[in-house]
């Protein structure tokens, strides 16, 4: 049964949505990012992880132990709210439209799926300059193709430092586009997100 949400209303103009993509090594990077984040940043966080398509994901349950923000595995038509974390379920492509998450079954293809690109393109279209794209560890190039759409709308792009990432291919591909605004260790990204939202003098305290 679909979640009862008021997804026809657009997002508030002040709500910044952070799309965070990772592949191999993602759990550790997500933990480093979420653990120090304040619970009242006013931002919404959507995590797009490459998952095994045939097994139930425990990612939302695991990450709920690392933050006091509510962590939800996304459901179709689930409305995005500030100070919440949403995690993609297995075997779907996820997008955001008018402030609600939309899930469609992943189609079989000879090409590797690119769920991060898929989501970030929709994020750029839906929230424009309020989009923040964060590319973490991963062994492929997912996410890099959508960065042009994020940048064209005035969004902000952050990549994990590939020297420190568990797998460098994905942040390297993002950086090689020339569109990344900040290259940071995963544990330093929370501070930058707070500064983006609250201003240069903001701190994690």
C-alpha cells in the first residue's frame, strides 16, 4: 500500500535537499558523514547506494544507529521532510518530483545501472539551486553524468577526497568533470553542509 503523503505540494522554497551517492565502501562513508551532522540543519538527505537487487537492505536500520535524525527506507510517493534521511530500496530507480520520492522497478540492461545519475538529474530539476550533490566512494563512475544538470541549475557539488576514499573511481570521475565545488574527506563534509545552509561562520556545535 502506498504511503499517504501530500506529495502534490511543491517543496518549501527554503528546503535544501542533499543527494548523497555511494557504491563500494558506502556504509563507512555514510557513517562518517551522518554521525556528526546536527539533527536540526533544516536539510533533507537522500542516500542512493548501489545495492544487491535480490536481497533486503539493512542500510536504513544500520544508519539509524548513527544519527538521531529519522532514517527511512524510501517508499513510493513518500514526501521529503527537513531533518530526515531517506535511503533507496534495492532494485529500483528513485527520483524526486514535487517534493516526493518516486520508485520504479529497475529495468534489466546490459549496461550497469546508474541510480545516482538517475536521482541527481531529477533532484536538479525539482529543487534547482537548492540541490546539493555529494559523491562518495565507489568503484565506477555513477553520478558524474548528472553533475552538469546540477550545476546548470545553480546547485552545489561535493566529492569525497579520492585519496582517502575506500574506492576512488566514483569521486575521481566526478572531479574529472571540472564541476565539483568542494573535494573533502568524508568526515569533513558535514561541516561544509552546515556552512552551506547556515553561512560561513556556522559550526557543527
